[in-house]
C-alpha cells in the first residue's frame, strides 16, 4: 500500500488506478444498497420513526457535508488525499456495524435515538472522505474521459446495486415470514454484510495512486481560499443551480418510499421492484449520457434530463386521485422508467460539471464550496418536509369539473392534492426555477437541448435495431424516450421568459 503522492504517474499507473476506482465504486454501491435507501427507511419505520425523524435521517448526510469546509484545511495541511480517504472510509464503514447492533438494545426508543446519532457520526466522517476524494479524482481522471469513465463506473455499480436490491428484498420478505417476531434482526444481518462489502472497497482505495497536489492550493490564505469560488461568476451560477436543484429534489425524494408504503399501501416488494426498475433504466442510459456529456457538454445533458426528472416528481400527484386507482401501478411504472433515464443524466452531469469547471490547482476549495451550498439546500429541504408533513396531512386542494344534463350528472376530478402531493408540487416549481439558473451557466461545448434529444432518440433506436427485430419491443422502449421531447418545451418557455425580461 503506497500512501505517498507521486510527482508524475505513468499511463499504466493511471489505468491501474482507474480500474481500482471502478472496483471501489462497486464495493461502495454494495455498501450503500444494503445499508441505505428504502431498507434504511423501512428499518426506521419498524423502529417507530415519525415523519420528522424520516426527514432528519434524509437531512443528516447532506448537512454533515458542511464539515468539508474545515476539511479543506485538513487536506491542505496533510496534502495526502489518499491517506485521508482511506482512513475515513475504513473507520466509517466499520462503524456501521454499530447500527447493525441496534435491535439488540434494550428498547425501541433507545434504538431510534442511537440510529440518529450513528447517522450523524457516519455522515461527518463521510464528509471528510468526500472532500479529499473529489479533489483526488479531479487530478487523477483525464479531463477528456470524465463523462465516459464515470458513466462506466456508475453503470457497473448500479448494475450490481440492482442485483443486490432484488436479493435483499427477497431476503427481507423471507425473513419476515420465517421469523416474524424478530424481524429487525434480519436488517442487522443485512447491515453487517453491507459493512463488510464497504471494507472491501477500502482495500481498493489503498491501491489507487495519487498525483501530488498542485502547489497553488496551499499558497493562499485559508479564508481567502474558500471564498474564491463565490467570486468566480460562472462557478457561482453553477452553485446557484445545483443548490436550488438539490433543495427541490430533497423536498420530495426522501418521502417517495413513505408515500408508496403509507399512502398507496404498497408492499415492500413492490417498492423495491419499482426501485430496481428505475435502476435498470439508469444503467441502460448511463453509457449514452456519458458519451453525450463528452461529445456535447454536461450542461446540455442537464438541460434535457433535469426537466424530465421534475416532471416525474409532479406525476406522483396523479397516482392517487385521491386514493389508489386502476392506473396507479401503470403510472408508477412509467414514472420509475423515466426517473431512471433522467436521473442517470442528472447524477452523471451534475457531478462532472463541477469537476470540469473547478480550475486545476484550486479544485479542493471550489468543490468544497459547491458541496457547502448543496449540503445546506439538501439538508434543509427534508427537515422542512418532515416538519410540515402533519400540517399538510390535514389540508386538501382539489378541482372538479361537473357536467349536468337532463339524463345524467357527471363529475370529473382533474386533480386532488393532499399531504405529500403538496411537497411534490413545490419541488416541481422549485425545480423549474433551478433549470432557469442552469441557462446562465457557461460550459465549453454546450449545444441546444433539441440536438441532444434528437441524438438520444436516434441512438436508442439504433441500439434497439441491433438488439431486436421485434417491432413491439422497439415501440415499448421508444415510448419513454420519445417523452424526452417534453423538456424541450419547458426549456423554450424558460428561455423565452428570460429573453423577455432582458
């Protein structure tokens, strides 16, 4: 294990390091799949968590990223990002074993309190690791391969996550039926397995070489260093976009699982099935989005995938009118298909655009400042959601259309908002504002979103022709992709409004 930064890396060392980054990504995905997401929410609900607690669990990780600001000083002082990432990741993933021990505590109340404390400790240590990791990757991964490399890493990791999610869902259902009196112990075993998988990733981190940090980052005063990104007009626009975007996403996304479990009364197996469907579409489109981000720009990818994802959030409000209806399941299928397609582009491009626009030699400060704003937005949103959940539970907003004739009287319910629907609506509106902020960001290579959409549809049709000659299958895949025309009208209206204001 070499922890000394290198002045120069050979091409073979870079390629070997990139392979290790991918392996770590897969191990990390195994860790997060088995210890987070719907499984963590279901575990908290079994412990008796309220809406506010669910909101806090979603808010703790992004708020803890604020620790990246003092972490800049740590990185600048030690100047060994590999050692920091290795140590923090190892401690963190080993620490999760304490969460697996929660069902063995004396009471459920104590277990819920310990879960909150454990999430805080885990998230703070993760923030330290992320600060050094982002700067490290900025210097290790070749700039002209950012999109294709990280799309490959995410594609392989997400593919593994799909398999593990399905296996874990079957395992939890089996354990619940076989051992109904000790259901929580089933989660303990799964969390312990996730911790072990995470430690495997720590080993791969130890094999990744580190280029020596550029001297430019250490020459400036610390407070001047962290203020530089906010004086960069273009990077400040990017921060404004990502901040408002993360607020919108985290106002709604943490409660998707709660909404389907409680409001729609779906079984956990259905929730996991929808999650897996979304992940499959995510894997299928990561390669395409990665190619487009390199060929065009990350901004162009965000300009298409962002509005589509916001449309999916708004569509959740139509899954209950006001209760579950005959189209609920088909609509959820379409929503998760489109969410998988759009989230692949959003996740890839939003991460890469920060790496690309952060100047070399000052990447640590720039990326940490970006993380600061994103963390505040992503942390405050679910807390507000959990805080006002009970308030909106007693409020409803509906619009009815009524037709009366001598023979009959017909009533049509055009929409019905209650409880979580309000959060979905607010998230959609804030998301549209964030897309407006995106139009002000400048990135080399950006093109009109119409070009990206047409290229995407053409690419999918080519892939389907190579995959199958069955016309029906092609139509099934072409349908969700054709819906991508929707973002174009949204973007055109935003640009028209902006030009009118000018």
